[in-house]
C-alpha cells in the first residue's frame, strides 16, 4: 500500500483530501511503537514523523508546543533539561509489544491517551493537552485550544482528541502543559503482602496526609518477594519528613522501608511497561474500581493467570490467554473495562482491542467521528469495534 510522509500541514491536507476523494483508508502512524495493537489492516499509511521539532517552549509559563512526530524521548530530555516533566508520565509501548525502544512519538502517546503510574495524582494526557493543530478527514486544517494554561473559550476538543487513536484527525502540533520536576523522589516498600493486603494498604496510603504520588504492587517472582511500592516526591525536606512518617502510618499493614534510588527506579520502570509479563503472549490492561481488584485477581489467579497492579489498584496488567469474553465480563462486573494490548495476530483478528461499548455509545461515537471524517478515511478496521457493540 501507498506510504506518505508529508512535512507541512498543507501537504498533509492535500494527501488526506486525495484519499477522501478516492475513498481510500488511511492509517496515521508515528514511530509505529503501537502498530501491533489491534487487527492487521490494509490501509495507506501517513507517516507523521515528518512533523518533528519544537515550535515554542516557555519554561517560565510551563507550556511547550511541539510537532506531533517528535520522538517522546526527545521531548522528555528537553523538559528534564529545564527541570520540568510531562506529569502524566507517558511511556514507550515499544518494549511492551516486543519492539524497539525510543520509537514512540509525542503525538502518538497523546492520541493513545498513554499515562503512567502517576495517573491518579497527576491526571492523564487529556488533562495536560492545552491545544493542537490538525487536519480533519475533509482535508481541512483547524486549530483547537490555546497556548496558555487557562483557556475557557469554545469547545474543549483537546480532551476529545487525547485518546482518539487517530480516528478523528491528524494532529500536526500539540501544546502541552508541563510541570516542575520534583526536586527529590523516594520510594518505600513493604514486602510479602498478598494482593488483597496490598490493595488495602495502597488505598490507605493514597488517602493519608503523606501525599503519596503513586502506589503499585508486584507479586513474588523467583527469589524476589511480593513488593508493594509507594512513591513520594517534592522538595527534599518534605520528602524526607514524609518518608519518616509513612512507615508509622502503615505500621498495622506491614514494615515499610526506604528503597535505594537505583532499585526504586528499576521497579517503577518495570511496573510502567509490565516487564514481569514480557513473555506472556496475551496481555490485557484492566481499568477497574480499586476496591474490586482483589476479587478480580482471585478469579484469574485460580486459572493460572499472572498479573501486576498499578494505580493503587485501579489498573491491572493481566497475562491470560483464556476466553476474552470472560475477561471482559469480569472487568465489567468490577466497574471497569479491558483493553487487549498484546496477542497473536489470529486473536487480534477476532477480539476487539478496546472494550466493546453499548450500541448507543457506538452510535454517538460514529456521529462524532463522521463530523471530523465524513468519508471515514481514518476507519481502517483496526479496532473491530463497530461490529462488536453490546
């Protein structure tokens, strides 16, 4: 199939207009770090890596405008050099999906709504995308949002675009809110808890006055015991004081101890890309009510599934190659939904990546997508969702 790599918005608009006129199907692609998510598809590809580079960065105003095809790693290095961060903590899906690290683009992670372990306390991509420029499925250029942190005019299309997976429009520039990077980061751990105990102590920690930034749980693996993690960050004196008080707060749940920095960084990185489950052929990402996480895990652990917990119990990575309907039904009973992240091609050809929505929700989504993309050129069949509505 045809492959295009425009590097100006006008060129991109011409390519999309031509596709719409021909009734072609188009897949927007950055570094292809998530290309194996979803069913295989036969579509022309627009490679967005022609749109690279920083448009404007004002550290004092905490605002960065960058072209969509810029590598995520480059953006992270840039803001870290100014003592700042992307607070929604996006991560690279490459290693998670058996690919090469460093290929993810900033546009790709925002379009997929990617967020890491700080999601509960710092928000997701949609909370940090201030504005963007894009080309619709009509081949029309448009601008939404603004290059300021406070903007209340018009519709908030930024929240619609984050998590849209490139099905509404092709973003060419993004304006993102950045935040100061914590001066100090420390992690405490409790060893030996089972998943039910871990969920209770994580809920307690997130609600206490120690201002825990993130909490996660890794089950026992070989010689390593089960480990429940708590991240604290901020100014050094504050972090030091909170690290001293948190073990006292959690005393009834277990003995919390301070992790060495290098060990802490490795464990959080492992959680972020579900590294302990790297050898699992089928991997699910379950969002659910944290109070329901223990019973959900009980159900699938009894079937031999492996798992780890992030977002203080609100996110479960599940390695399980049983019936997809069983996983999704259990996720719904737990007040959540299940995304198929990794699976063999034959599974991805029949099981939708995203959790099926009701027919009414699907109808609304279709109307929204057709308002941006009347010819449906961004509908490649990747997600199998329209024919799998509940």
